[in-house]
C-alpha cells in the first residue's frame, strides 16, 4: 500500500507539473497579444498595465495605429475567471487585430465605394455582437470600451459596452466620467435588442488624459468590503499630472493595492491611458 501511495503521489505531481507548464505557456500567449509599442502618432502618448488575478486573465487591451493621426484603443473584460474567460479573451483579441484580412472587426467595406475602411466604434460593437451572440448554455459575456482617437480632430469616438466609465482628466485636474453607451456584449439576446449600442464622442484639448480600465480597479475591495470607487481613482491621479503616464498608472495601482491590503488582486486589473499634446 505504501508503494501504491507513493506511485499515486508521483502521478499527481506529474499531472500538476504538466498543468502548470500548460498554464504558463497559455499566459505567455496572452502576453503576446498586448501592445508591443506606442501609438506611433505625433502628439499622442500611451501607457498601460495588465495584471491577472490568476495565471490566465479574462482581461485584455491593445493600442492599434491605423494611420498618421488615428489610433484604436480598447480594454475588454470577459465575465468569470480562469481558462474559459481567457479562451474567449484570446479569441476576441484576434477579432480586434490590426490586420485587414477579413477576420478583424476593425475593418469594413464601404457600401458606396466598395473600398475597405476603418470601421466606426459602433460598427465594431455591432459586429462583435453578431459574432458572439448570447449563449444560453455558458452565459458568458464581456464588457468593452473601444474607441478611435483622432489627433487631427482631437476627438475620441467610442462605444462602451457595459464597461466602467472612461475618465477624462484635463491639465488643470478637472475630471469627467463618460459612462457606458450600451450593455455588455452577448448579455442580451440579439433578437430582443437588435440595435443596442450607441456611439459617443469626447472632445479633447492639449494636455488631456483619458484612462480606460477594467472593473478590477474601481471594484477593488478594501476595508469592510468597500469598493475603491471612481472618486478614489480621480484623487489618486490628480497629483500625478506633472508626471508621465506610466508613473500616473503606477501611482494609481499602488493605492489600489494598498486599499486591498497589499495582497493579490481579487480580479484582473487592466489600465490603458492616453494623453494628447
């Protein structure tokens, strides 16, 4: 019996090691889908942070340059945790790729000219809703904010599908929260609400910063199970206006970790910030 017990332990350890290696490999794949650099657009700077609460995350984000003055930005958050959420997150990253190869939702064909063009944010949300319909079995859905920043027009045109507000912070520290423009994708059956997303536009001025983040930031739990909340996000970022974007995100997340007692986050955390000059 001792021999059989030792054999069982060795087999369990072998299985555990294989699973650990598989999770590590999958996590590396997720990392490759994150931004590989800045927007490459004059007068536009970006910074980001991505921290899964487990080996794999349901969050993802990216920065996608389209031309000399337009860049796409998104943060999305798949419901749940672990492998099921991460699988959908990877699939969505592929669907939101820069490549105009027919698989990306970021491009469409103009009905009048029959030329390929960058899809509007509401077209992107509508196409994602068609590709990822309501699932009565898994009940899996995702929130997302996707927008196109135009440095020439100094605007950010976006759709926010059930996602936390976009924070706009100007050079004087004045803050505006821009709320969702529709429900999460795949949460409401398409036949019930065939047209559920609205597009909005944020006017920008030199020195303005936009912060896009997943709910792991405002919903971080602190004393007595209280949320960190949007007000604390604003108060954490206001003193960092003279610092660069990367430092401002670091300062924010340091306060979030402190609020949560310094341990591992209870949810995936993603922050994407952009500044125009």
